């Protein structure tokens, strides 16, 4: 076994790899960007080395620098984790040239599977079923459009270099093909430097079922069963489980054999995942699945396989990389019980799941034997726009699927995460969704059920607002009483200790609730009572006070409350819903309307690129474009004004 490893990654996966490496007695070497100097993975490892600025392109993706650090720190191997350089064939080769073992497959295997078009062609040859479509070299829009017509709509356009759901467009009809093609190509070029695409049949009621495979240098390949990752949003996995609901022994054998054949076709060594799409319209069938792609690395959702097989996949990765034989037999890895993983993200489920950055002012996980938490952040850490905003993976394992889902939902309810918005309540709602529980779901489930899952804009939570205002006002009066608060003479706060003879007296104070100006009412009678539009504080809510704000967690939602000081009062109150703001820090790719133009609700106004994804901003109401505040190409800060839509006069 190796004596030392450099972990060329960050976040939860760097921490998870370090855990196993330490157990195996290795010296663990971390690397970190400027944004990660205080990160958990840095502290978990035996030593840590800086590798550059926050942007991954200048740090975690700089192969030469990682290899230089590995050499100087005397690392025997490099574990790439997932993402970053994990599927970079040149990096794998460079490790080899430097005399360092790359914990992963050979560069050739990575290359063979790296592009979706080539991988499909290779799999076809190996006798693995692939999704019907065009994956040849020709890229003229007219030709591809003809192919799409031949394949039959709906089709899916995929960037051949794509990953993580980027560069993918579903097209319903011929007339929409050109625009979708252009977008997929543009996204592919921007994210992967490769604009080429393939076109394939869009499988109806698709289930995403993938097989974990493992190969060694001695020609052994086995599979460790399937994972069902059908709960997705924008082609990104949200909840994963093993086994797949509705799986039969016959289908598992067929898929397992196809996955092993796929791995063998490229001489695969190490942990890999062969992703299939299955047609779930009439239940899973042994002849109804097709190869989508192979990921030549450890997968985010590997813990559900670990839970159900009792194996440590990272340990096997190290063993196999060190040249050991895979001693596991196919018969020893039959699934035990059921495991489900939920990906906890810093994102705003109510606003299209936009990443939500900022300091995690609170982060507390339940400590339960039946729950595994894989995380790379702690309370006080900053979720930045530089990296994937995942906070943790929460994994439950139980004898049955229902039990596992119940435990997962309960664990999600217990997690306290404040600061950025999170998808906690959305995940819990998913775990409890009756159709999902009953096994009636496919990859479109989330999109079809957004409202039922709570992923739509909610009205202001006034009880939460009153709860937060109560906390802030109490803190404020305590400070005033203690003389530690610089007390402005005209402030309403100095009235808080007034004793009133004439019955109840009340003052109205301005508060910012989720950025909106509201009036809280403080009534003084037998103590102080804060209400907001007659809503009183909810004693069951969790309040986290930080940086002058109160973060109120109530019924799985977060409401941020601030007191408004003096001159902050001129906040534009009349803005309402007509001001279009940048959902996050990014770049304006296109402005699609002009000042003075009439728009209907839902009309596309502008496209903003953020975190390598395109976000279309649409009109929230019918109206007139009253102001356009940006130009294409311009950078915008989160919350920055993009344009203003003046509501159309109501017709009589
Ligand atoms: P990426 O590499 O970006 O993750 P994949 O090819 O793995 O892209 O596809 C991601 C997801 O898109 C799949 O899990 C599945 O839900 C959906 N998908 C892919 N191909 C098809 C298809 N032909 N029909 C329907 N859905 C598909």
C-alpha cells in the first residue's frame, strides 16, 4: 500500500478520501486555493500546500502545479476525487511521467470514454445497447437538424464533451431545433472548450440507472450493482439510491454484464460508473436500457453503494492502484438493505435553484448511527461562487426503502443550516413524496412536481419575520440597557423601556425581511410584543443571529430579518416585482428586449451566465420595459439591477 497520497481536490470528497487514506496509514497531503486556506480538508490532512488563486482554473485545474507539489511533498500517488482533473487523460499521463501513481484508470481508458460520441461508437462495437441517434463527426446545423427529424422528436442534443448536465438541450419540435442547437454548442464551448454535439432520441419516462464497476490490473472486472439516480433537476442528480426500485435480478444481471463488457472494452482499472438510461414507461425490462456514458472516476453518489455492499470504494481504489488484485467476488457484493443519499446544496429552491452563496452562519448535523454525513464545510465557512455549492451529502441506510427514506427525511428535518438558502425542505419533501415512495417516478419527476415539492416562490413568512424582529429588538434593548449601543436620539429604540400609564403604546419600526421593507409593530404592555401584520413570533422556529441579522428557520424555510437603521430607510419601496435583478454574480450574455418594448409575462428578457450555466431572465408580469440597465458582455453582481418592467395598466 502507498505511504502517502496527494489529494488533488477540495470539499467533501477531499475529506472523504483523507479519511480512508488515514485509516490505511497513509500520510495525507492536501492542496488548497486562496479561497480554501481555512477549509476543512486542509485541516483534516497531515499537511497542506497552497496552489493558487480561488478560481479553479488557476488552482485545482493546474496540472503542473499539482504534480510539482506532489513531487516536493514526496507523494507516492495522487487521488483526483471527482470533477476537476479526475477525468483528464493528460493529467493521468503527466502523473505517470513524474513517477507518481494516478489513482484511476489509464489515460487511454479516460480518453476512450471522455467524449460521448466516441464512447457511444465504442460501446456499439462492444455489443452494449446505446440510445439511437447520430454521434458522427458532421456538425453542420442543417445536417444535424435532418438527423433529428429522422430520429424523431423529442430529441436530446448533447455536447460531446459535456458533463454535469451542461451543454444539453431537449428539443420538442423541429421549429425549436436551431435555437437549442446553438445554445448547446455555445454552452459546450464555454464550459468544455468543445462545441461539438450529438443528437439522440429522448427516452420517454427515463430512469437513470448506473452500474458501479471495478477493475484491477490483472484483468478482473466486477460490478457492485446499480444506483438509481432518476431524481434530477436540469440533468443533475438530487437524490440517489440503491437498489433501484423495481429492479429485477434478470435486469441487474443484464445491466451488470453490459457494464462489465463496457469496462473490459477499454481495459478499465479502478472505480468507474457505467450510466444507462432505462425506459420506465412500462416498468423496468431487461431489454429496455441503453448506455449513456461511462464516468471514469469515483462518483459523488458512491456512498449508497458502500452502504449496501459494506465495501469502502476509496480503499479499493487505492488497493487496485497499488497493483493489488480485486479479491471481491461478484457473489459477495449482493445488495444489503436500502440506501438513499440526498445532496444538500446552498441553493434557492424557490427561485429556480439558483446557487446561494455566503457565510454558513449555522451548520449542525444530527449525530445518528444510521445516518452518514459527508461534508467539506463547517459552521462559519463561506460558500463561494467559485465552486460547486454543495454543503453535504446525507446518506441513510436501512433494511427497507421506506425505512431509509423515513430516516433520511427525519435527518434532513434535524439539520440546521443558515446563511445561504438551502434545498433542505425540498429534499425532505422529495423523500416524502407519495409517488416517489411508491416507485412511480422518472427523471422528469421533479420538474413536474415543483409546486408540490415547495420549489416555487412563497409569500413572505410573516411569523418568521416577527420571530426574527423579536430577537433583534430584544438584543437591541438589552444593549441599550447595558449602554453598549450607540443610541441615536431620534430612534424608536429608546422608547423600549418606557413605562406607559395610558394602556398599550405601540411603535412601528422598519425591518428588512428577505430584502423587502416591512413594518414591525412593537407593542408595550406587560413586556414587549413584536408583530408583523398581526403575525406573532413562532416559538418553534430556530433563530440564528449573526452579523446584525436574524436567520429564522421555520418549517424548513429561511427568512432573513434585519433592522433598518436611519438613512437606510430610503430603500426603493416601490420596486415591487418589476425590477429584474441578476440572480447571482455573472455576465450578461444577451439583452433580448429594448427600452419601450411591450412584454408579456414569461417573455425572455436577458440571458445571464453564471457558474458556467445560462440563466434566462423572464418577465414576471405583463408590462413595458421601462429601463435597461445593462449591456451584453457586462459583469453583474448578485442582486444588480438588469432592467425594470413597468406593469401594464389593468384593462377595464
Ligand atoms: P452528463 O454527462 O452531462 O451528466 P448524461 O449523458 O450523463 O450527461 O445525461 C445526464 C442526464 O440526462 C441523465 O441522467 C438523464 O436523466 C438525462 N438523459 C440523458 N440522455 C437522455 C436521453 N436520451 N433521453 C432522456 N433523458 C436523457
